[in-house]
């Protein structure tokens, strides 16, 4: 296509107008689709990594103190054991504590976790790992 000639410029402008029209159609279809999904109760975005009881578990592990009154586990240790990133842990620690019907029992006891402690020989630290979820029914 030679845009130095009148026919070349006209052809280029026609192609440009068609591309702009198609873009407008795609944008409109996208907005309509999102509106229809919202009307059905669907929201966009990634599914949450943790449910309310897992947020409580993270809080309880984070709030555990050692014999010197220091935090027993770092956020990095908790994130590594649960297989999530540091921002995920920090995001959930910043949220208000979800209530669990007034239970003051340790959550992993409440939901039936068989909690075990693993020790990192390099750092000589331990962290609670959820080995499995037993049925409580």
C-alpha cells in the first residue's frame, strides 16, 4: 500500500475506520458480558487463597509467642509452610479477625487438624504444619 497516493491514503483510512469499529464492538461486548455476569451474581478476579477458618489459623500461628515473649514464627515461615506468598499472609493479617461463633479454642483443634511441628535444621526453628484434615462429623 502506497500512502503517498490519494488512493493509498483512502484505502489506509478505510482500514483504520474498520479497525476502530471492530475495537468499539469488542469493548461493547465485553462491557455487556461483565454486566450480565454481575447480574447473575458473578464477580471477576482470582478466588481467595484462604477461607475464614484458614485466616484464623494464620492469625493464631502468627500470634503464638515463644518462651521469651517473641513471635514464634515469622511471616516467611508461615507463608512457606502454607504455600502462599508473603503479601497473601500480610493481606490476611491486616483484616479484622473473622468470628468463629465465639470459640476460644485453638482453631486447628476446633476443625480437627492433626498438627505436627517440623524443624528446619539450618535455622533450628519449628513451625506447625497442617498434616491433614480429619472429619469432625
